[in-house]
C-alpha cells in the first residue's frame, strides 16, 4: 500500500463533521481490502501525518482511536465569508 493511496482513501471517508478515528481506520481498511493489526497501525500513522500536514483537523489523542476524532478542515474563505455575513446581519439589525 502506497502512502498516497492510503491518504486518498482516508480523505474519502472523512467528512466536515468530526468522526472517530477508529471509524475512519475501519472504513479505510475495508475500502482498501486490508485487514490486520499492521494495516490498522499504518492507516493510523497516515491519519496523524494528514493532521500534521493540515489536510485534516484532529481532536484528542490520535493514538487513542476510540476517543479521538478527525474531520476535513473548514475552508478559510468560507470562515471569512461567514464572519462577514454575520457582521452584516448585525449591522442590518441595528445592534
């Protein structure tokens, strides 16, 4: 398994909302037709690499798969647009 293939499979199973790392590992392993402890640890290592590269956002201790979560990062432009929209709404309401 190449790291690039695993990374793409991981990203395909992630969502903008947080999901448990254990679920992402399981779903990714099934999609790749991999099983076994070595495959799970390899996928977990790739998840940590994607978090470090800021391609995923992580919450919690990523080594504790059932207690940590990852999600796709929010787009910076979308966050700025949301903040600007809220500021306009506040101004329009006169507060």
